[in-house]
């Protein structure tokens, strides 16, 4: 099973990521912009996600993605760790969120899908 430790390990492997506690939970940032949070129950994590994509994700996989009522107006989506297929899927989700926060100079340096989109 994928755990919050896996989220932390992958996040900290991404360029210039730092971990900082906020709201009594770990958050991960690049260039000062937060792109992952891990709530204290450690059964899920939150990532950046444009609202139009978030709606589609939740409709397609409601067992995996959701938004708590207090985050409805945000550009974040929650991901249930137990619903993830494997570490590759976790990495893809985290890298996508990282790319949304990273400055272009960093996003271009990380190979893979979405390179140059920042």
C-alpha cells in the first residue's frame, strides 16, 4: 500500500522542493509555492489542480479524488492513498502538481510529460 512516506519521498526528490509545516501538517513547496499537503490522518494528500480538471477527475474516479467542502473554492484536489494503483501513478500526480508551482526554469529541467508547460 502507498503511504504518506511515499508521498514525502517522491516530493523531496523533485528539484528545489522543501518541506515546511503549516496548519500542523507537512506541506511541500517549490520556489515558495505550496504544491502538496498531507493532512494529519495521512490517508490522503492534496495537490494543485485547475478547477475544470478537478471536476473531471472527481467525476471519473470519485473513489480516488475528492474535495472537502472548505476547499471547494480552491484549486486543490484531495487524493486517497489507498485508491492509487502504484508508485508511478503517485509520481505522475505529484509531478503534475509540482509543475503547476515550479518556475519555468525548473519545469523545463525535469524531463517527462508536460515539460516546458509552466
